[in-house]
C-alpha cells in the first residue's frame, strides 16, 4: 500500500475530512487532495505533520510487528 493510500484510509478512519486535516496541518484542501491522489510531491515537513496528525508512524510500526511473533 502506498503512503497516499494509507493517508486516505487513516484520515477516513479518524473521521476527519480533507478540510479538517488541511486545517490541522496548515495546508489547503487542494494540497491534501493532491497528496492523497499521489499528484503532489509534498515537502518533508508537511508529510511529517500529516503523519503525526494521523498517527501513521505508530500504526505502520504496529502492522510490521504484528506479523512477527
């Protein structure tokens, strides 16, 4: 799964709209849409902020460690 797909999945699972995520990350809804559709090459600081807002780092770690027993 691509990061852009994961962002969409986790944003929706969090009950957040693109507008809400844009407000929380100080970006525009167009930017969030472009990131989610793989059309934008986001600046690293913006990507890290999106990852923090959606707790992606922790969730990806959980997914990786679940398969290891």
